[in-house]
C-alpha cells in the first residue's frame, strides 16, 4: 500500500483546503457573538478566502512549474497551518479576516499543485484510480464541511474549526516530504506579476464595493469610486495579458464560444448553488434557534444528492453531450433555488430541503463534466490554463456571490422592517439581525419576534430568487454556447476525460 501514500498526502491537503470553504458557514453566528462582528465582517470572513484562491491560482501554478510542485505544495501547507493557528487565536474580526486571507494564499499554493503531483506519481490504471479517489475526496469535503464545522463549534468552540487543521497539515507535510517526488517544467516562464496584481485589484475592489453597498448606498462616492477602480483594473489586466508574450491567461481562449459558455456556467454555478448558504445558516441558527450541528445537518440534502448524482452521472451519462449535462445541471440549480422562495415567517429547515436536494442534483450533474469540457474547447497546449481559468471563475463566483447576495439579503431585511411599525429603528435592527444577533433582538423585545422572522424570510426569499435566476441564465448560456463539436476528446490512459497526461494541476475543479 506504500504506492498510495502520495495520493494520501495530496488528498489530505485537498480535503483540508476545500473543507475550509464551507466549514466556516455554520460557525458564523458563534463568531459574531464572540468577536462582535458586523454583517460586512461575516461576509469578509467567507469572501477573503475565496478571493485569495481566485486571484492567486493561475500565478501559483506558474510558480510551481518553475520552482517545483512539491516545494510549493509543502510551503502552502505550512502557510495554511500557521494562518489557521492565527485564525483560531484571533481576538477581533480584523485579525480573523487578515489571517483568513493568508489561509487562502496557502490554499492557492496547495490547490495549484495537487493534480500535477498526482500526474507525476501515477501512470496508467493507477493514475485513473488516483484521480477517482481525489475527485471523491473533493466531493466529500464539500459535504463534510458544514457537519464537521457544526460538531467542532457546538462541542468545543468555533476556534477549533481552525485548530483542527494543524495536525492534518503536519501529517500531510511529513508524508509529502517522504514519498512525493519533486517535479518541474523545464520550459516554465516567470510568474506574470503585473497580471496577478491587476486581477487581484479588480476582484478585490469589486467585492469590497458590493459588501459595503448596504451601508454606503449604490450611488455614493465610495461605491462608484470602487466600481471605477475595479473597471480600470480589469482594463489594465486585459491590456497586460494581450501584450505579454507569456500571459497568465491567454485572452485568445475567449474566441471559443464553448470556453466562454463553460466559464459563465462555472462562475454562476458557484453563485447560484453555494453563496446563499451563508445566509441560510444565519437564519437556521440565529432565528430558528438550531445548534451548529443541526444547522449543518439541515444542509445535507444538497451534499448527499450531489454526491449520488455525480456518481450516477459518471456511470450512466459519460457519453452524453456536455452541453446537456452542464447546462441541464445549471437549470436544476436554478430551479432548486427558486423552490426555496416559498420560505415564510413560520418556516423551518424542512421548507428548504426539497430545493436543496434539487440544487444538489444539479451540482452533481454539472460539475464533473465542466473541467474536461472547458479543456477540450481549447488547443491542447492551453488545456492546463483553461482548467485553471475555470477554477478561478468558480472561486471568484463564490466570492462575488456572497457579496451580491449579501446586498440583496440585507436590502430585503431592511425593507421588511421598514414596513412594520413594531420596530423603532429599522436600520439598527437590520444591522443587528444580519450581524447574527437575532436572538438578542428577540430577547430584548419578545413582541417583535414575528417581525424578525418575517424580515429574515423576506431577505432570504429575495436571495433565493436572484440565485434561481442566475442559475437559469447560466444553464441557458451553456446550452447556447457549448456546441456538440466541443465534446471532450478521449482521455489519455488513466487521466480524467480531456486532461492531458502533462496538463497542469491548474485544470482541477
């Protein structure tokens, strides 16, 4: 069994960094109480991690090719562990957000190397088994995050969702150094630093503007200035990439309609399927009074159905046109979100179950074919870059989705409170509710309990509606742009469909 130790080392890191995308979700109310956070603080705790992954993924892949994939993977593990320790010791929201960002930097270094390490460690049938296990671990991480976070938060403390990373990181480093061989790309070019900086500024300014819009307003000088900075940064990024001889992202890839369709689909999948879970968790715990464990279990319909649907689709639909599996999956995600708009003031977790299950079916149907489809839509020499671009789009979609849906959620809560005479200061009450203090508001004014429940339901209803529409738009984009000619070519022996044997790890989903 020694031959599977490299797989173990890679899967430990992958599981840990992907769990940390969702493990925080059910701990947010406890964090809010402990650190006295605002609504924007809670959004940043989630968003800064995804932003770091999105902004640094392609650049980290280039750096790994140059200095060594194992070296960067181990460095990422070390940084991730230290940042996790600092997150667990945080005494205020600013400190927690800063070290969550460092966690994301370490996660990007790990995320950008896992597939290349597996490609170098295994050949033929063993490679196919390794990629299959790696894919299953990725799916299990998404399912385990809320439940694991609930168990640690409820029975220990929210800080343990970060402390638990320390022994796992140490084990992964030890195993990696002992059994994983170093590999590089002899023809690797330097890191596209100007491209990375301008892309990071674009994504960061846009996300910050959307998170602050609830407080600043859409037409404030601050909001408009941030939007302008984001637009100028995106323009600078495009100009830099067009003129670079070795760009971080070859903009010529966007000449392929199939590539564009999958990129749109990947970005909107993250928004429509996952971003609203932050606000659902706040509702389940701070309004419905559920504990972290039961709140995590309430989200399981999506995870379980996604896992089953992915397995069934992989076995029964491997020959189906990707435009139908990916596009159809996104349509299901949209329908699942719309089913959750039936939420009302007296609803409980069961109201969301059917919609979460339908969304899970869409995620399981759409996700497996995305990577192979986007890589088959471009020249083989650009397959790794195309896969990395898809992964970047998905992480950026998660970050922007939390910000956009947060603005929608906050506006819905505030509008509902303003329409009620039972609340003296709607703005202050809305800030308290969205900051995770619904229980305290109800304790101070029990007669306002129904108003609080109604306001939360109104905000979530708007959030689900926007998510549903975006999911449907993503499905239509894929159906229109991904044509049969873009179907993945036969995979090389032992590699996932459409992944060349030497494709960069940036192709991972």
